[in-house]
C-alpha cells in the first residue's frame, strides 16, 4: 500500500476478528480517483475486498467538506454501489 495521498494510490483498511464492525477479520482496498484540495472534494473506489460477501460488485464514494456558519464543517458523502 502507498503512503501518499495522490490520485491513483491504493489504501487498505484491515478489520480484525471481534472488531465492532466485523464478526471475522478481513480487508478492503480503495483507490483514490480524484482529490480536489481547493474544493475539499475526495473521490475513491472500492477495488478489492474479502468482506461483505458477493452482494456488492463495486462501490464509488464522493466526499465533500463544506464550511458551516458556526465555524465547523459538514461532510456530504455520496455512495454509489452495484
């Protein structure tokens, strides 16, 4: 896996048996598809996994951070799966 945060790099998330989200261990690999730092937009795709079974063929995520009037931020997350 790559340490950089550039378009095209691959990130892996590992899950361990007993993790709050998992009954058994496993992993997911995501590829960064677009990174627009000026507009706070981040797009990435699920490219490989051994969790979630065969019910999901592909997943594409788009995350956008927007400033709020109280000085915080709002995260808008769009998820497309097949």
